């Protein structure tokens, strides 16, 4: 069970990194970029940020490339905005959570349509 401090740091990271990515990424070029979750190591020295991109394949690829190339820039901005004893080293991973959620909702809609009696 994670400690209260661990959970608070995780939520603070999620909110702060989400705000940074919203400012740094252009929606028309990179799609809608959002932070789904943040995994923080027990010692709070490293964090994995799970990012979703709602957009086309090219927008997703451009976002993944920029996250990889500009990681140190995002780390710098993040360190300036957060006040912690140790600024966790961040690593980005793309997540398909939004796309999977849309797929599940569309499947549920199809099942609902099939189960309705013909009127």
C-alpha cells in the first residue's frame, strides 16, 4: 500500500506534467495530449508518465518523437515548477487508454442496438 506522501506526489506530478504538456503541444500538430497516469518509484527519484494522444497516427508519431527528443526540456520545466526535495527523473510512455475506452464504448453501443426490439 503506497503511503499518503507517495500518492500526493504522484497526483502532483500528474497535474503539473499535464499542464506543461498542454502548454507545450499544439493541438493541430500533435492532437489532444493528456496524462493518464504517473507511476512513481518508492524512493521518489524516478517517474513514468503514461501519455495518451487523441488524433491521427501521424500526430501520435510526432508526439512520441517530441516526447523522446525533448525529455530533458520537459524535465527542466518540470523541475522549475515543482518544489520537491528531489525532482523525479521522468520517462514518457504512450498509452492507448483513450482509444481502448472509445472502442469499448462503441462495442457497448453496438450490443445495445442489437438487443433493442424492432419498432
